[in-house]
């Protein structure tokens, strides 16, 4: 099974136009695993989706992925500079 950050990267890669700008940073804290996503500013709309539905779906998929490894995984989306 792929690590969570690679799995998330794979999913996001299919959504965005600027694939070279995708950054997924993994960090661990007392709650669990946090995946911080940064994409090109032109791809933010595609990543978040209308009313945030795409972002909600990504979070649900990764949360379910975490359940298979018994890890709490949260996804954070950074605003581009």
C-alpha cells in the first residue's frame, strides 16, 4: 500500500493542470498525520471545487484511507502566495 502522501498526490494529479506545482507535505503531531497540500494558484478552484465539494471528497477519501492503517489523517489546503 502506498503512503498517504503519495496516494493524495496521485489523486490531486488528476485534478489540476499544473502538475509540477503540486506539493504534499507530511507532518505528524499528537492527533495524527497531517497532509498539507499546495498547488498553483490557477488550480485552487479545481482543487476546492464548487462549495468546497471536491475538497470535502478528498478529505473523506484520505480519512477512509487512514482507517485502513488505523491512522487519523487530516488534509490541509494552503493558499498560494
